[in-house]
C-alpha cells in the first residue's frame, strides 16, 4: 500500500499523505478471552499482571500492561466496559468491581482480587479504569508501555498491547509515514511521550502525531491534548459509546472549532456512510452528516469500515467526494476578526519563536486570505519550507484554493490533510522570482491556472544585509549548537532567531536529511526515466532508464554516507556574513 502511495505521489498531480493507526499507550484493557465473561453481582473476579494460560471458571483476566498496579489500592472501584450498545441515557454500560485484596511481590507479578458490585458481560480487550484515578493510571500506563518493549532479556520486543503499539510506531518511522494516529488518548502526557519517543529515534524527520479523541476523559483534557498534538481525529464511533449519543455532534463541533483556533488539522471520522458497507446508496441522513461536517470546515473526512470492509468502497469514496464538493460550493467567508491570535500555540519552541514572529506570520496569512477574497483571486500560492505558512493560510479558510509549494517530499505529503491545500514539491531556486515562475509553470501544466489568472503569492524574499554583533552571533551559536556543533536542521532556526535567511535553495540544501535526499532523488529519477523512455523508445529506452536507476542509487548511497553534517562556529559566522534580512511578502500577481 505504501509503495503504491509513493508511486501516485511521484507520478501524478495528486498527493496522498499516509497515516499509521496505532494502539493506545495509556488505555488499559483486559486481555484476550476464549469467550465473553458474565460477571454477576457478588462474584469474585481477579485482574492480574501475570500471563494467564488457564481461564478455567472465567474468573480471571490479565491486563494489557502493568501500570494498573502502580496506582491501584484496596478499596478502589474498577470499571470495565461491559456489553454492547448503550444505556437509556446514551452512556456505555460498565461493570463495577471493588478491589478487596492485592497480592504479589512486584507490579509485573500481581493479582487484584475484586468483588463485583454491578455485573455485566465483559468482552475480550474491554477498557478498564479506576474510578477517580484516570490521570494517575494514564501516567503509570505510559511509563510501563514505554519501558516494556526496551527491556526484553534477549533484546526482542515483548508482545503485549502497548508493545504492539510501539512496534507499529517503529514500522511507521522505518517506512517514512507522515502521520501516526494514537488511539484512546486520555491526556496530553501520552502525546508528549510518543513525540519524544519518535524524535529520539528520527530527530526532526519523525512523523507527526494525530491524537484520536474517543473517550470521555479526553474531552476533559481536550485543550491540553490539542495543544500537544500535531492534529486531531474525532473518532465518533468509540466516542459515541463513551458519552450520551446526543452529545456527539455537539462535541464534534467544539473539537473542530478548537483545532482551528489552535491551527491544528482536524479529521472527522467514522459512520459517515455506514449503510454503504452493505448497500450501494447512502441514506439521506448520512448525506446530511457529510454536508454538516464540511460546513463546519473540518480539514478532512475519513471513511473507515466503508472502504476497509464494505462491499462498495469506490462508490463510497465517490459519494463522499460529491457531497463534499457540493457543500464547499456553499462556502461562507470566514470572519477573520473572530479568529484568536495563536501566539504560543503557533510554535512552542521559544528559542527562536516569539510573539512578534507569530503576529507577523498570522497577519500575512490573514492578509493573503482577505486579498484573495476582495480581488476574486483564482488561487493563493504559498512557498513554505516546513508547512507552517500553508497551515496558517488554511486556518483562514479562504474560498480560493491554496497551492502550497515545498522542496520537501515529506512536508508536501503531510500538508495533504490541510483544508483547501493542494501541495506540490518544487526545487527552490537561488532567485525567488525563478521559484515563483517555476510554480506557475507547474500549475499551468496541470491546468490548475491559466495565463492572466490573478493569484495571491505568499513568499519570503531576501532583503538587505544585516550586521550582527560578534557577541550576539556567539550567543545564538552556543544556544543552538549545544556544545557539539550545530545540526544543519537547526541552522534555519538559528537564522530566524536573528531575523535572517539564506536563499531558499541554500536553506533547502542545508535542511535536507539523507532520507529526504533519497525521496527527492527517487522522484527526480522517475521523471527522468519516463522522459528517457518516451524519447528513446524500445530497447534503447529501457537500457537508458536502467542506467538512470543506477545513477539514482549512487546518489542515494552518497546521501546516506554523508549523514548529518554539523556546522562549526567558523562556518556559522561565514553563513551569517552572506545571509540577508528576511522580508515577508504578500503579492498580487498575474500568471504569465
């Protein structure tokens, strides 16, 4: 699947981002069972951290990890999801048990003997909670999850619920996936832990994190979770079993609005076209549901069972596309004055970001959206290294399409989820005007713009020289180098701290990782191969294309051998001498 997506991204004007959905790091569950267990009031039921082989009598279940025993105490009331469907008030049915005894010498070999207070039917992998201790249990569970897979005696990962999640995360990083969707998030702590885990492994090339909101606890900590995550998924299916069903649409709107206020993409998921799992046409209620999500201006809508297991997956995609297009035609202009200023939410890295930078970036985005609306622009064209400016313009929800150009394949793919954004990869030139004209040529080639179309262009250009005192230069170098030379990925941040920039081409060359170089080489090689085959034809074309593949492999090997270069103080001072003051521009242009 991932290879097919890569081919689509390299050979078509359409871009697909990739997401790996992983299990929870802080949601505790009971283990596997041969069949559901009927808990009767007054009966005894044991929860254990040991691996249970014998389920005789159905009165014991292992837990997905050991965090439970780090916080559980005698007298605690434990809730276990019981049964399917919902209670009369819309809440999920739960069995209640009181811990009467805890046995064992360690958290990894403990038993909690419970008496059932309120019974129910418990299914395999049912959710477990300790009443009044959700936050403490989540914290202990994350620590257990993050440690378990690292300490197996033979070096192999331990197979368990949380460990399976980490194995999936490692797979996502190896395959260069753009997003990791973390299930059953109940606090910002799990998001922060996951981001640290991936950053330690992949540095700035780590996937972004989508927090799936599907529990009542997540709603209590919603703002903290949204601020910590790179994006959010409203997982309405599981959420609807946690809260009264009549509250789901209310919370959907709140989450969409909060994500937009904080400039985080929001995906609404589940049950859009549930009837099309079995039938070829949607219900009118489902069509209205899609329409409402689009008019709320969510960034993306996600089908689940309709395409994963349904009988009419292509038709389902066609239906949601058609309804979404019709809804977008009813676009109402955004009242930009109502959008709160982002400030700290825009970029939490205070070493190179401050409120003044945030105000400038936001005002540029608002100006671009307003100008496009007032002049009836055919499009807004944005040039971005990391995707930030594209996300800010997208937050304004302009009626004009946003064509975002970046030199990075991974940034391009990640931007595919943003509202109204059509991303492209483009090699940035030394001259900013050459880059703009190159973008126009791409858009004309794909018939997205025509000659004389008026467009709004958002781009940073080089101003005049800006003298930097030696003392200030040394302070910034020391701050960003951390005593071991400055990574090229942090060089751009250091320059921004001083209000400077190099040419786009040089910033790209300094910022690209070995992995990014491979992706760029692969896309360039594929384009050249297609040209060679078309020009030469036959056996000669095939032979020439094979030679091109060998050259691409050699370039990849060179990028791998180069690794991450570090910039010393002397080189940093040379770069500062050539760098120019950064000038942010919003331009009204005509395509020529």
